[in-house]
């Protein structure tokens, strides 16, 4: 997926891992404020909403991996 994204081939990236491709903007929204806060204050802890969003992403990735392997999804 990363190679396809570097080549700007979004169709191939989506075919490789659609869930991760769809979660990429959310992960960006989570980590940009985290990095800015760390640089400004030195605090490395995630805020509550960032922590919840990160766990939701992890759960979706794990569930997609299980379903993809059980039912031979593309």
C-alpha cells in the first residue's frame, strides 16, 4: 500500500488495504496535534479523544484483518 501511495496509485493502495487507507486521514488528525503539543510543552501523553480514536482505529484494523482472512476478502 505504501509503495502504491508513493506512486500516487490510489486504486492499488485501496486494493491492498482499504481500511488503512481510509484511516490514514484520521491517524493524521490524531498525530499532528500530538506532535505540536509535544514540541510546545514536552508532554508526550495523548489526550482522551486521541486515545479513543486511536483505539477505534486499532479495533477496525484487527477486525478487518480477521474478517479478511476468514472470508477471503480482497
